[in-house]
C-alpha cells in the first residue's frame, strides 16, 4: 500500500477564496492526501469542502515556520502557498524561510494558481 501524500496548503488573506476554488477543483484527489494548513486557510477548507485538514497556527503567528519545520524533516511532500504579491506581509521573513526550505529540501512549491493547478493535476493523474 502506498502512503498518502502530505500536502501543506497556505493562502494569504487575498488568496483564500482562490485556495477554496482550487481545492474544490481537486477535492477528490485532496481527500486521499494528508493535509495541513495554516489556521484560517485550513478552517476555510474544512468549512467549505469538509476536507480533513490539520490546522496549524496562522502564518503571522508562526504557522509558516511550523510547516517549514515539518518539511525540513521530510514530513511534507508538496506545498501550495498562494501568495499575495501586492500586499505587504508582516511575516515576510517567515514566508521567505518556508520557500527557501522547499528549495533546500527539493520539495515542490507552487505560489500561484497556475503552478498549483499544474502540480495537482500531475499528481492526480499519477
């Protein structure tokens, strides 16, 4: 039996509706994955789609760092981080650290809808 993929889902405030839309498009695939998300994003996914999501802290309270720590020890297979490039984020260093951790540990990371759709469709087809 193959172990389910573990995916981290994160969305800035201006991108949370996009994350719900994306997750609705790939809900069947995501139901077969272990999902973790930063606080509000995870709550929205649970409420809108009844996905089983482990909710960590919100990004500004350390949720990005929690995901980065799990990623660094091999507990995350992919990250979808819908970033809002037009809105300054008070926790920008944490965001940069998470994206850097993806690069260091060779974990796929999509930061926009186009990349996320490509990533999810590739995995869903496998």
